[in-house]
C-alpha cells in the first residue's frame, strides 16, 4: 500500500513544508542573482522581449531548482 502512505498527516505536512522551503530558497536565489546583474532581468525580458536573456534565466531557474530539490531530498 505505498500509494496511500503520502496521505498520512505527518508525511503530507512535511511535503508541504519542504515545498514551501524550496520555493522560498528558489526566490531568494533568483532575487540575489537579479540584484547582482547590472540590469533589471524582469524588465529586460518582459518589456524589451529579450529572448536570449529569457533562455539564460530559464536555464538558471532550472539549475537552482535542481540544486534546491537535491538539497531538500
């Protein structure tokens, strides 16, 4: 009965807590990288439609997400 194991309150709340911690760490890393770069990443991507920068930021987001997930796991 491995399928019902995640319904236990302790496992469910633990999963929610780790997910929230992961999201907070991800956004802190993104904010830090946004502050380190010389331009405003969001304005450059949204207003100027810079697709190359959007691709680099997407790769960075995936990298941060993988690192955070591995650290939490």
